[in-house]
C-alpha cells in the first residue's frame, strides 16, 4: 500500500503548476502578458493590470447550462436533495470545467445514510486501470496547521495516513487507521472534462488563455496610449525654461557635492494652467492633436472574434458584432455552438453522476454498485423562454403525444416536484389549446 501511496502523491503534485495558472486566470489574476516593462514604467506604475476575464465567462456560461433534473432507473432524489447536491453539483461542474477534473467521494455517515462530498483536483487524484478505465485507487490529501493528512481509497480497504508536519510530499506518512470497504470498488468518482480517450482532463479555458492575455495586453496598451498620446498636447516656442530645485522624499532640496541645490529645467507654464501667458514677443503657442485609438478597437475585435470561434461564445456575449440579437430565435441561433458544447459536457459528466448514483444506492441498500442501472437526466441546455417552452409542450400534450408526467418533466420539473403536483392535483388535466 505504501507504493500505491507514493504513486498517488506524485500524481497529485504533478499538475500543481498548471492548476495554479488556471486558478489565476479564472480569478482574473493572471500576470500581464506581452507587455514591455517600459510601457508600465511610462505610467509611473499606476496601471498594474487590466483584467478582461474571458476564461471565467466561458466556464460560467457552460456551467449555468448544466443542471441535473433527475435520474431514471433508481429513486435517489430524496438523497440528492438531502445532500444538497442540487446545489453543490454545480460546484463540481465548475471545478471540472476550470481545472479539467473534479471528484466526489461517497460514503456513509454515522447513521448509515449515504453522504457525498465534492472535492477539488488540488486535493484528490486516482489511479485508473488502463484496460477497463475504472478507478483502482483514489487519494485525498489535505493539511491543517500542524499536520498533513492523506486517505487512500482502495477496493477492499480505506487507509488513513498522517505526517507530523505541513507540506509533506512523499515522505513522513504513517498509517493511522484502516477501514474495510464493503462496496468492492473505491468510493471515489472523477469528473473529467475531456473529449478524448486518453486525456485525464482538460480545462475548458485552455483554448482561450493566450487569446485572453492578448486582449488584456491590447486593452492595457490602449490605456497607456490614452494617457501618453491620446490627449491633445499644447506646445510653446520662444519661451525660456525655468530652473526649479530637485526635492527629496521629505520635500527638502537635494544638494550636490559642493553643497549647492540641484536644479532641473521645467516649463514656466503649469500643466493645469488654462491661460498660456509669456512675456517674450517671439512666443508662439499651438496644439498637437491626440492619437487615434481606433486601431486598438479593431485589433481587440479581431481577437474577440477568434475567441468566439474557438469557444462557442456568441459575439453578443463578448460585446462585439454590432447590435444584440433582435429576437429569441436569433439568440438561440447565435448560441447554438455554446449549447452544443454544453450538451457534450453533459455526456461526459453524466457518466460520473451515474457512478455517484450507483454508489449512493450501494451504500443505502447494501447492493453491488455494478448491478445498479441508472441514467442521468439534464435540463435543456438551450436558451428558451418559459412561455415558449410551455406553449410548445402544452400543444403536444393537448394533441395526445405526451403524457402529463412527461410534459412536466420536459418543463424542467424534478421528480419530487412532479410527485407533489400529482398529489395536489391528481385529476386536473392540463388546459387545452385552441
């Protein structure tokens, strides 16, 4: 088991740098990219960063379309709501879309009821059998103020380890507790965001990170240009400069080696002066026009359209493409690629939620999780108004093509909601449509 622990610990630490970068981008705290130090110095270090958080917009736009509404084949909705998975499931989706992977651990509480905890890829990893692609062993590692803890989830037993220092990596762990695992499989499920067989999880933000950095750089350049060149500049000729003393941080004059004040040349006309006055008859005044910033707008538009192409985000979400869509049909058409992206994530994450459902049933009923047949049901990923959806489904029901329970399911009602509606109105038919 120690060899398994070492292998799991090494695998957990391997993507730490990549996860840190992804966390920074999602939080809008990514470092400035493509920006010369001289440009930052030109503003006196007043402009540190302009965050254009496209990665977070992409993750949240896909995540808000992923909503589990029920399960077919098993009745676990009471456990689902008791464990607040109707809310925390979205946390798992967001974590998987951001880092490429998340996890859930299923076990029993002190009353013997199923319990599910949503875990981050920062703390959880697993070893997968190449032949079956099923989890062989899982690991959760965390630390408190004084110790580092690790739990290895195996098919036959669960072993808890502890190291008597923080930041322990692969050494210093000793066994604290061993528990038998009656499930026969590790009670850990991975939520991998991947469309390829051999990938272990890819961030949804991967395709837009560099493009987002480019937008941030262009926006920062635009603000630098607006400060340094976009304002009209006044000039004067035939006016003598004045000598002003150089002051230190305390406001005292700076002295040279001979004890004399150090001076520098400056304009006799203050920057904020509204009237330009000079005694010399040869003085002439003029103004230089400000720089045109339209080129930055065009460049940002090019990058934004590239982001739209690779991410599926419609142009109206990115603030480009002119006016917003003029109708609900136009919105749905523009969001078709984003909807298809969300539906693909349903197919991937649905397999993991089905595995969680099997483990919940196994803990609750004491059955083999491999014998449980279950399928996950999702809400419609497309953007449709409630009135439009209700009108279409009501017409199908009135034509006799849909039963009442299935019509309510199409409207997004959960199993519990449908049972409550049936109990409250057992004989009330849906209204007919003329």
